[in-house]
């Protein structure tokens, strides 16, 4: 712990009191901002990326807005029955079959490198649009949706035995964020196919074993030693929804992981270099590592949590009432799609991602009942205990 860090010069009670004030103020501001990012044509159930945007309302911006409103506890204050009905019809009109979606506001519209016809420049774009289209439907109450299959270019169910080679070929040393993201999704598909009785459990176990084989024993993180700390934390974040939340597998070196993330907060230039994803990733990793760090003293983490609520709402809040992805600028793109000009304004991903990180802090502090904010941040449900223990026995035999 860095005893000179500003958070540790205040009492926890005073930090919490100020944090609660900031949380209440932020909800009032965001309610006003949301009305600025509705489409100018008046269509309901969809939202733009920002007030100044390069694209029409789309599933990515709408997903981030809806998820942010939900976590802030103001979804029902903003979203009407008309929004829900219109939003469902809008997204369902994009469905091309087999849980594949084609959003005209994003797809094949002045995107560099886009091929002719309804084809994708990268699997990441197709996965993103599919995932966020389904997320919008779920936000509006359509829960019974089958998971989208892997896009072209990623091992399909019939080739499940090749998944391990594909995962090993990801750029773990240079891009742990991308490697972790794609590999975690691949492993999730393997788990799904096994549960449905289509494949054996062997391909999944091979991938999970590989994850733990490449975990850095000195830091507990994933990624090459020459990779910046924040990228290794981000790569770790990408694996955690599966290995920590859904499967609740053991986590070697949990205490080291927590310390590595806390050291990021202590950097003098942290607030100048941080983006919304970094803040969310940091807290997500800390929270899930804490569950495996028995007897860990959390007092300094609680003070940091209260302090970061205050700092985040100070430096990311914008004059239009929204939250931006960066302290000085909105996020201009999303997985290869341009979204907005580089100006100081609130953006959809700002509210969507920062609200997740703030909710982790709220949960750690136990102040869920002091504002409308929900303190809800988890992304997945745990598998049944019997299945989790069976997988654990095979991975750690």
C-alpha cells in the first residue's frame, strides 16, 4: 500500500459520504444526457453514440446506454413501454437467421477495408454486432435467446478438436486483450457444445489447462512480460468471465494479481492515461481475485473504491451531462467502426463501461442502498456445482 496516496489520507466514512453525493448528482445528469442521444427522427428504442456522432443509432450504442441506465438504477425512469416495443421490433428486423444480425447503421457503411456485399472484414465485428443485438433484446425483456455460433474464421463445432491450436495461435505475448477475448469466447462455445451433448469435454479441458499454463507466476496475470501492465490486466479481465464467474475455478497467485492492479492506481499519471475499460477491468479483476484471496485485508481497497468513485465522476463527467470514455475526449470508434468525432462529450461506451466499474466499488463498500445505483456488476451465472467440480478435477489433476 502506498501510504502517500490521497485516498489513504481521508477517513473511509468521509470518502463514502462524498462518493454518495457524486453518485446522486451523476444520475440526474445522465437522465438529461440520454435525451440528447436519441435519434433526431424521433424513432424510439434506440440511441446514438453521442450528441455529435458519425453514425445513426445502432445496436452498440444502444446496448451501452441501456446497460448503463440499468446499473445506475434509472432504466425505468428513462425507458418507456414505447421504447421497449419499438426497440424489439428494430433489432428483430436485423436478424438474418442462426442468431446473426446485420445492423445497417454499422455494416458496410464507409468502414475501411469492408468487402462488397454482406461480408465482414473481421470476425470481431460480426461477434460484436451479434452479441450487442442480443443484449439489446434482453434489456427489453426478450430473455430466451440461443447463443450466437462462432463467425466464419473461428473453429466451428464440427472442428472442436482444433480449438486448442487456434487458441494457442492467438497473440498472447503482444496482445493479451485480444487473445484473451477471443480465446475465452472459444472456450465458452466449447462448454456450451459439451453441455448440449454435441462434443466431449476434452477440447474444453485442453483449452482451460493451457490458460493456466501460460499464467505468469510472478504476477498472476496473462500476457508477455514486455506488454504494458494495463494490457496484461485487460487480458486477465477477458478470461475471468469464464474461469472465475461461470466456472469458479481456482485462481493461483490471487494476492499477486490484486497487488499488480492496485499498483496501477498508484501511478502518478494514471488519471491522465486511463480509459473507461481500464477502470472497469481493474475493479472486475480485483473483485474476483479477492474471492480467492482468503484473509486478505480489504481496508485499503475499500478506501480506494470510494476514492475512485469520486475521481471517476470528477474526471469523466462532461458538460452535456454524460460520461466520456477518456477524461478529455469521447471514444471515437468501436471494434473498427467509426462512431464520433474526437471532441469532449459524453458517449455511450462511457456510461456503459464506467457504470460497471463504479458498481464494483459500490458493492465492495456495501452502499447499494444509499443511491439508485444497483451495485450489480457480475456478467455470468455460475454453472451447477457438480459440473464446476468435475471440470476443476480435470483441469487441476
